[in-house]
C-alpha cells in the first residue's frame, strides 16, 4: 500500500490536490497543472513560479509530509525534528516525490 501524504499551502492544510496533464489539440505537451482545494476558498491553480525575477520570494509555500513515515517516528525524535516533518517543495518536486513513493504514476 502506498504511503499517505498531507499537504500545506502557505501553512494551511490542503485536503485535496489535483495534478493534471496539459493537452493541446488532444496531445500531451509534457507540462502539468497542479491545483489545490482549500475549504472556504475553493480550487485554484498553483505554478512553479518560473516567471518570477526574484526567486527568493515564491508566490506560495507548498509543503508535504509523509504521514506513514511520520507515524513511525519515535515521539522523542519527533519533538526534535524541525518543521514537524513538513518539507518545502516546488510543484515539480512534489510530483517527483509522489511518483517515487508510488502514490501516482507518471509517464
């Protein structure tokens, strides 16, 4: 069984994340679109901030945590882990992590 993951965007828990392949005229372009669902806000897309001149200031802070691994962690060790196991990633890094964990399949 694949591991369970949790997601946060700008510190807010995200109950759903959508990863779709871009198609133009019915053909895959190789790009992907990532959107999140936040209760009370709805669904909206996030990008990888490629067009930003200032790479030090991304538009959104996207994080994930492998809940399966986090639950296995010793309580004493968990208290010493910075950010409570949350890892900051770009949308592309998130997809890579989910593919490598076997949560999604991507060709």
